[in-house]
């Protein structure tokens, strides 16, 4: 088992996640502007919402796996 305790690395991950969240927020805001068009359907919009929800569930599942690794290691 490999154990990493590098606070700089954790700080970097935090920066990476913050950057990704800012990009996602910007993309969602821009998407909503485009979605105001009469040519964009309800299905177009709900498909993107479903994709964002799927991503959130995938992250939660990954977090659960990481928490299990921690519990097993303790």
C-alpha cells in the first residue's frame, strides 16, 4: 500500500478542483444563454443536466471508494 502525506500535493488538488468548478460554472452560464434560443429543445437541455448529474454521481462513487480504502487501511 502506498501512503502519501504531501500537503503541497493536496493544495494542488484543491486548486485543480477549484479551477474545474469555475470552468464548469462558466460553461453552464454560457449554456443557459444559448439555451434561451427557440431552436434549443427541452431534450437538449435535460440531456446536459443529466450529464452533469451523472458526473456528480461518479465523483461520489469515487469518493466512497477512497473512503473505503482509508477505513481498510486504519
